[in-house]
C-alpha cells in the first residue's frame, strides 16, 4: 500500500550570494515556511534552478532541507538526469539523506526519441531500482514532452511510483487518471492556475512555485477546500492568479525571488544566465504583493 501525499509543497527557490549557494539563507527560509501549515518541501525543482546546480550543491541543499524542516514535514528532491543510470544513482545518493520521495521529470535532450516506450522503460527502470518512492513530473513547458494519460496510468501500477506532479494545467487529465488508478496514487497539481479546480476534481495536493511567495494563502485555500468553504476558497484562488501569472510567465524565477525579498524571505539573485527583474516589473510585483496583504 502506497502512502498518499496530501497538502501544499512549495517548490523552493535556491538563494545565492553572488554566484555561491547561500545555504544559511536557504535554511532561514525553511524555518519561516515551517510556520505556515505546509505539508513539506520540494528541493531541486524547476523553481530551485536545479539545472544550474552541481551535485555537491544539490546534496548539501537536500541535507539542509531535511535538517531544517519541522517534524513530520516531507522533503521531496528533484533527481532527474538525462540518463536512466544517472537518475537512479543520484536519487539513491539523496535517499541516504532522508528524503521521502524523488521527483523525476522525463529526459528531454533527445526528446525526438522519447516516445512512449522510451519513457516507459526509463520510469520503470528508475522505479525498480529506487530506494524511495518515485513521483512522475510532467512539465511540458520545460521539457517539450507531455506524458500521455495512458502511460501515467500504466506507470501508476508500479508499487514504487506513488504520484504525479502535473504542471501542464490539464484539468481533463486529473479525472482521466484518477478514474483508472488505485486510490493510493496521488495527483499533485503543479499549476497555480488550476489549484482549486484541480482539488475539486480529486487532486490530493499541490507542488507550487507561487507557494514560495504566498505560502499562507495557498495553505488556506487547501484548508478551506477540506472544510467545504468553497466560496471563500475561490475568492483566494482568484486573487492569486495575477501573482501566479507574474511569477510563472511574465517575470519567472527572478520575479518570484523579488517577491520573497518584499516579504522578508531570502530571494536575491538568480544564477546566470537568468537575469534580474526590470524596474517596471518590480513596481508591478510590489503592487501585487501589497494587494494580497503580504508586503512587509
């Protein structure tokens, strides 16, 4: 029997001091997030600039997260590499640090060859050899690969594959998957746009970038949903959409980090080649944070 995943997991950003990872600031952020009713954290996700980090930095971030997360909170680590072998080896290396699951996006460099059979073989091999549960990560905007519903359903039958994080915002996929998998398979939303509608369709939680900038509001939407206070939950969901658009589309990770700076968290710069937020963007983001009552 798989252990279902519930609640809100911020896909944590990675603070830098100059070009060096600021592990102390990362720890401080987690200590602040511990107070918001979250279920845990995702380290080394897309929002964490995982592709800009070396293995040593990545390992130390995971160790810091595990040491800093409050009791009972889960730590999930992004472990995808371009080869199946490297994905397995890196995931099992991090498993030794006490992570609860690995988050694995599809290998995408040779995307033209990543047909259903190649992806099926990759995920089943990873799951067979993983020391911890595996979460499938469908993120078409970043990989150019969209995992088919039928493939997800097939993979969900593996005892080690416990969940999917779906960041394509495909509401139809939620119902299509959950109607065909066992009840212990978790569907985690990766798009803030469909957060509440996705919960209503049966998703058990979410891994969200916007939860870095609005952890309390995201947790409140989830709690209100559980309490069946849908009108209040939808008001917050609607209020979060402009911020989600700004940090996911218009200004990206630099914009998200600026929103953290505005609230007393450690955002700071990104690692090159990502740049800074233009002054016009800073004005817009400040206005959005202030409108949500989050400005400090």
